[in-house]
């Protein structure tokens, strides 16, 4: 794993554990939050997983775009002489 991937995993894990902890502290009732997690309250799970999916999607699209730009503009073609290098 690259350094950016490791950072992304750490941020995702912190979010997935931090949000329920915040809700427990904010509501003062850990039984309600625990029950909502176990039963599968779709609102709570979408609040937890939605930002992670969005973060990963934006990261993948950004990194792929940067790699594509580097490939396109990183070629060593000599436009003036017509020499395209070896393949």
C-alpha cells in the first residue's frame, strides 16, 4: 500500500469508529446507538459509510486523472523533428 492509501484507511477507520462514539457522547444513551447499529438503521449506516465511499471515489478519480495527465504530457516526443523515440 502506498502512503496515501494508508492515510485513507486510517481516516476511514477513524470516521467509522468516531461517529458512533460522538453519537453516544452526544445523546448520552449508548444503548440506543448500539441498537441502531445492530438492527441496521439505514440512516445511521449511510451517515457512516456515505462519506467514506465519497472520499474513496474522489481520491481514486483524482489519482487516476493525475496519472493520466502525467502519461499524456510526460512523453518525450520531439515535435519539431518528428522523432517519436523508440517503442
